[in-house]
């Protein structure tokens, strides 16, 4: 298969310093927060690539850089062979961007409360001068709602129904890639299952590619073709769901899986995850996970591990064997 998305050495640094005068008076240096650091991976066409990790690991920042809402500090984002940052032909960039849509985490905050559902769904097509006649009604029925809902406002729907409207809006421009930023985390468990089943069906029907961002391992286990595990802005492991869940190689992945809820886990004794994510403004030297890692040695504190292939996975750990 061909790679639809190719991300190379992607880095994003935020300047979170106090105002200049405050820093002069207090004699403080600039404060730089590295949200994403030197990440590289590829997403093949018509597959689902999932990014997982704790809050603050850089998942949403990567998603926003892929769709163009944030500009990388360094690195390349290539969609369908077009480098969105360095391509000088604006027509190619616009064509590539028109193939990308995003589903946001909050299904109410991402919908304009003053617009009727018809206008919300039609907007991506209308903005490019396309024909929107009957489009909203058709898409609403495809996502399991009624065509009559097109004349309603977002506040008239439940959370799960709003997320279906968001999915319909994402499908309106016939994209190749949809970036899903925790699309079910704000929903009840039963509604989550309905929305995930819908997304899976639509992927097969329209030949979509998903970049799926989530902190829920049980969701990505069933949705993803490949999973990338993030820690403090770095990719620490990448594997298929079967390889990742059967044989996790990075200690952080092992810790995530051990802490995840299990159906047969009543009464089991499991050590809670150790420590907290370090301050990203002042990260640890060497491997960022070494203060929490039960296997850490002196080398881990001094030398950053590079991503390398190990059997059927890629892992960034000196002691992965």
C-alpha cells in the first residue's frame, strides 16, 4: 500500500514565557515547551493509525499540525505526496488540504449553535463553491439520522447525535483523510460503541483513512491497523494492535496496558502507575521515561534512545530486548 501521510522529524515548540518586561524585572529566561519532539511515522491509505498516550503527550498537537491548524517548528508533513509546508504550488496545497477533515473531541463546541444543521454540514462544500442541494439530508441519513433533522439546531440533539452531525460534516467534502481527535471521549459507553461502529462502516464504504487520537486502549485495539504510543511528545513504540497488546516492548506501553480496565479484573491487585509525567518545559535528560521506569540504568539517564526496529515493531528503548 502507498502511504497517504508521511510525517518526518515533526517538532513543535511553544513559547510559554512571561511578557518581556516581567522577564527583565524577574531576570528569568524564556520558557519553551516542547509539545512534540522529532516524530516520524507513515499512515497507509485506507487504514487507521491510532496515537495513544497520557494527557499532555502531544497527541492533539500532532493532529492539528497534520490538518494545518498549527505550523510545525521543524519537520515535514506530506499528504498524498504534497509537502504542505514547502510546496510552492498553491493549487496543489489547496487540493491536498481539501482531502483532509477533522472530527473534534467536543461534539457541541465544534458546532455553531446559531446555524441550522443543514448549513453546518454544507459549509465545507459551499466554501469551495460546490453544489449543496440535498447534500445535508443525504449525509444525515448515511450517519443514522433523519433528513428532517437538517432544519434543526445543534442544541436539539444528544451528544451522540451531535457527533454524528460532526461526522456528516467531515464527509461532506469527500475527504481521503479524517483526523479524529478523541471523537468518543465525551460520550456514554453505549453511544461510543454506536459511533465507533458507524465510523468503521463509513471507512469501508468510502475508503477513508483515519488518524485516530485516543487515550482509550480498548477503543484503539478494535479500531486501529497500527498504533503509535506517545510519551512526553515522543513516539516510544509503534506496532499492530495484536503485537502491541500481546507483546508490548516499551516499559511505558507495559504500564499503560497494566493500568487499563479489564473485564476479568475484579479483585486483582495491580500496582498503580508510578510517578507523574515530567515538566515538558524542563524534561529529564536521556530517556524521558527513566524517572518512572522500573528497568532504568545509567545509560537511560544519559542517552536518548532512538527508534529502531525490533521484530514486528518499532521501539525507542535501550532495554527493549
